[in-house]
């Protein structure tokens, strides 16, 4: 499974994702429900850190963040 697919599943699926925004070295994702997010599953190879606040999950992927967000 590609990193993008793993992250979508860990974020609660496509229906839980409101917006995806690449932001330099991280991806900012607005979700409908934080309860549907599996933080442990977000920590796949290539993910350096995960930050959750309100309805936003930020995934730090380094230089590949733009490519992962686009996919």
C-alpha cells in the first residue's frame, strides 16, 4: 500500500477529509471528526511527526510532503 493510501485510511477515509493543503514540509488536513483518525496508523515510514489540533491534523513528511498531498 502506498503511503498516500495508508494515510487516507488512517484519517478515517475519504469521507472524513474536508481539505488537504500542502505547507512546505508538512500536510495540513482538515477532518470532519478527530474520533475517526487513527494516530498510530498515521505514523508510517516517511512520516516524521503528527500534530492534532481542533479539526486539523498536520502530518510532517519533509521534502516529499507536496508529492504526498498531491497524490
